[in-house]
C-alpha cells in the first residue's frame, strides 16, 4: 500500500526573513536606524555578522 499524502509545504517564517546578500549587496557594512540611533551591521573577515552602535 502506498501513502498518497503529499508532503506539507514548508512553514512560513514567523518573522520577516532577508538574505544577507539582499541587505548588503557588495558592501560589507549597512547602517540601521533604530530609535533615532545608528547601528552598523557588518560582515567580519570570518564571514560572521556583528552589530555595533
């Protein structure tokens, strides 16, 4: 007997999801303004993300 059920579609993320390539493009730093303050989100030399005020 074969199971005719289709696999469930992937669940939608609970929060907006962005690929880092879409945010950074060819840059290594983007600026995020939150509460009137600027934060820098950068890609490190180890290819990690770090957020600083």
